C-alpha cells in the first residue's frame, strides 16, 4: 500500500507509519496546487506502478466489484489480463445515514457503512465526454439536495481506479479520466464494472467542511461550494423515502449500478 499524507492531524499518519505493508509519503505542500493531489499520484504511479495492476482509492472509498464478496481482486485482474483489458471503471456511490448526518456518533475503528448504509439507486444522468471519451456520470444525493438548480455542477461520479499501469500513463483529474485515451473506454459491451462506496457523510463531516471553507483546497470554484459546506456543517438530512439500504454486490448489479459483463 502506498499512501500520501498531506499534513493531516487526525492520527492517520501515525497509524499508517506503524503498518508493515505501507509505504508512507508525506507532504505539507498545497493539495490544490498539486492539481488536487494528481501530481503526487502520477509521480508515485510512474515510480512504483509500472507493470502492475494499481488500485487508486481515497480513504473514504470502499472498492466493490462483481462477486467481490466471494472472489479476491486477483480473480478480477487475472480475467482482465486474459481478456486484454487494461482498465476497469467504478461508479462513485454516495452513502448516507437515515436522518441528519450528525445524529449518530461514529466511533474510531467502526465500519462506516454501519452508519452510512443508504444510497440513491436511480437518479443518475449519463453523457459522453467527447474530449476524453469517457462516460460522464452525475446524480445521487449531492445532486438531489445541493445542486438541484445547477445539475451540471454536481460532482462527477465516474472513475477508473483500477489500471494495468505503464510509465507513460497519467491521471488527468483524480481518477475521473486518464491518458492515453483508450484507458477511458471502460463501458464497452462485455466489460465488467464496479462501484466505489463513498462513506464521506459521517458525523465528522461538519468539522471537515468548516475546515474546507477556511482552507479552500478541494474545489476549483470554491465559492460555488459555500452553500454545500454550510449545509453539511448544519447537519443536513440526505435520506428520503426512495432511499435504498445497501445489501451487497449482487444488489448493486441487480440495480444496474455495476455489471459483471462477460466475467462469470
């Protein structure tokens, strides 16, 4: 595991430093000026990822793929390798609790999905990005609650986190799009796809949002997201009667949020 700690103060750096299978990199430089961490990521991928299947996730993302409750990730990468497929997509699925996001306390070490166990199953839009040839996905609770008047401003949910990396490859904006362009052709017929369960909306999001309003490191247009962060600080309720409770990978495939494609 390779991790970059950007001057955190929550104990994460100390925890990672004590793990025997973690290569820990630290920086106090600006996350924003590093193109939201992409420059750090591309450097480490180029240095250590060449010739390997690399999985890139944020600390609050849980990677789920077809049959992941019964098969190891090596089974997936072996099939991708045999099928001459070099990249694998995963849709970001925002998870949230039932009720105000600050209502149930979170205990360190607890499975976040015990609290943030609900998601939106169907309010997503798809469009083709003609610059990078990837499928642009938007929607979910952030679109529904925060960007109902400006849906085009809603967060991007398509990612390509799993790639058989080569030194000449690069991510452009987080893992939303990559170069060369062929890495973005991940929704073609027969290809399996996955999901990243996003456990961002826990009670401590209020503290993190207050910090972000001050630091303004996470968005290109920080002013646009002021109302968004203010709502999180106030303990917004993302749940609605149409919400779906998470039950496992098979459920996500039945809802069309991911696919096993030709992998059986």
